[in-house]
C-alpha cells in the first residue's frame, strides 16, 4: 500500500481519536482541552482530505522514471485533410479518432513531486490529455474545421488542476507543466504511418515506428 494511503488512514484514525478525547473533555468541562482536541481533529481531517484529493487526482497518471512509450498512433488518410488515428495506450486499450488537418497533435500533463511527496509514494508522473488534428498553415488553422478529443482518464478532479489552484500543495509539487508534440503522416501521407509518442522528464516527443 502506498504511504500516502497509509497517511490517509492514519489521519482519519487520529481525527476520530481526538474527537472522542475532546468530547470526553467537554463533558468534564475542560473547555480549553476540548477546544484544542477539536482543532487538532479538524487539522487531521483537513490533511486526510488533502491525501484523499491527491490519491484521486493522480488516477490515470503513470509513473515516469525515464523515457517511456505513452501511446502508439497509427494514421490512415480518409479524405483530403482528414485522417483516422488509432491510438493504443500502454494498458492495451484502443481508441479511434477521425481528425481534420495535416498532422496529428498530442499533449500531456507532467507532474514532478518534491522529495517530501516522494517519501509518501508519489513519483514523477504523466497523463496524456488531448489529441487533435493540426494544419500545416496558419490560415487553415484559423479557418478550417478543428477536431480535438480527450485522452485523459475520467475523475472528479485532476492533480494537475489541484496543484495550480491550492497553495497548500505547493510544498509537495516541484513542477507541473504541459507538453505537446505533433507529427505528419496524417492526411498528407498517402499511406499514413505508425508513430510512438514518448514522454521523458523533458516532455513529449514522437518517433516513427520502423517497419520490421
């Protein structure tokens, strides 16, 4: 079990114990001791909620320790400036998207945690966010059809957004950033192509898969 899950359970148990002690002190008219107990319980509940938010927020993220393949994309032209992209994710799931443009574009979120968070079991992690069609010319990009789809896992809230919104997470987060890459082989390629989208600690990159 990750240490952050253990911390979540521990804070909840400590909060419960403090509430019981504070309630007992209140009945015996030890008002100050009771107040301190309730405040301590509130702090533990807050920390437990923070651990729970981080746990839920990083669902869908994958640990990143070196350059890894985040997705394999196969493109097939289906019309002028339109192509189908078949995305294979590391878990083996397949996703198909009909995109408009000359190239395929992918972006991702990357979260790098400080040593304090690493001690709780959190590692540098990434999650693919969106896939889209991209045009070669600016005029087409501004005036032609835009197609954008989500690649992110569905969750109530995202650790990337939490890190931006709440200062309390700042001591845990070393860096959070978006990274994007794109490649041809879409509608401009007669036969399409197969590409590996890779992610490293410096961001996304794409490489063609050489036929065997």
